């Protein structure tokens, strides 16, 4: 019986890697490309929510990390950031005029770094079986969410327009808590449900 420490990720279970280098590279390239596309689409989706509309990007970040594993999850996030750095309009508030490195070094830069950290953590935890049950997956998602917010808030507070930590918390955390809580619950349910369907 395979130990939880070596548990496969959902992507490995659904699409096992082949023995040849070419097949493994092709699989990785396809998964990374799909992940980058999903992140770009999710960044532009706005779901009505109180007190502010939310995007589904953090949901996709956390789900990719858990489904892909740490290595492929980090690669996907770095590929997404590279596409954005080249000027593609793939971020939540980016546009034809505000994109690339200038956008990434703005107020949201810390959250983008957090995406990489969160994907790594979710992938590491998924390899240890945390994605098989709702309570453990919820805990993993909470950890990932914290890893997004910590560098995001620190970076936002360092911006020249910051008015201190109270302003930073009110601008970069408080308005998004309700939406992120709902996304956390949704993601915590989807991965264990996917495993249940796969096993059947």
C-alpha cells in the first residue's frame, strides 16, 4: 500500500507520466499551458460579492497547486508570471496600458509572489494526502491563502502610497475575506470529490 508521504497528485492519477523523456515533457507542457490559460481566464472573471466583486484566481492557484504537485505547480505559476512580464494582459487589473513588469512591481506584486509559495505548499501537502478529505483540504487551502496574503500585504505596505498597516489591511485583506472564505470551501470540496469519483 502506498504511503501518504508518496501519494500521487490528482493529475498524476488521471494522467500518469510515461517512461520516455519526450512523453513527460509533452505532458508537462500541456498541463502548464492549461494552467496558465486557466489563471488568465480566472483573473478576468468577476463574481458579484459583498463587499467587493471577487475573481476566481486564488481558487485556481490553490487548485492547480494541489492537483499538479509542488514542482509542476511552481512551474505553472512561474510560466504565468513570465507571460505577464512579457506584456500579456493576464492579471486581474492589468490592461493594454498597464501590464508587464511595471504592473507586477506595483501594489499587487507581493500577491503574485504568494501564488508561487501557495502552489508549492499545496503541492507538497497534496503529496502527503491532504487533498483526500474535506477537513484536511480546507486546512491546506487556509495555509495556501495565508501564503498569498502575507507577501501581498507586506509588499502593499511598502508602496509609497501606503498609509500604514491599518490602511494596508483595510485595502488588501478585509474586503476579500468573505469571497476568499467561499472559494476556500469550494476548493476544499472539489478535490476530495474528484478523488472519490476517480476511485469509483
